[in-house]
């Protein structure tokens, strides 16, 4: 388990996770919370590069949990998605 607030994702890690999940950065953007609401730049229609920069700068903008197993990588929202990689 990685504590993403103590050890934030690097841009390279986020790119690799997105590729493994077949997702764009906008799909990994956490839209809940005060930080998202207060950041004019944190909108899903931004480019992947812009959103990655924001997620690296503000790790709480990364939706979670992301689970990586030998069977695959999945964003476990909803939590039932965990079964896909177990």
C-alpha cells in the first residue's frame, strides 16, 4: 500500500497507471472536495498533460483507490471493481 500523500505520485507513475487502466487523466480526476472546487484549472475538459500536472502538484486530486495486482490495474470506484483484479 502506498500513502499517496506522504509519497505523491510522479508524472511517470500516473502515466503508467492510466495506460494500465486504459483511462485518460480526466477519468482519474477526483471531483470531490474543496480543492477541486477551488481550482479553476481542475476541470475534466483540460488536456491530459494539464491534468497530470495538477495531480502531481495536488495529490488529493487523484481518485482512489487504485489497485495494482498481477491480474491488472483498476480504479476501485465503485469498490466492487476490486473483484476484477483479485
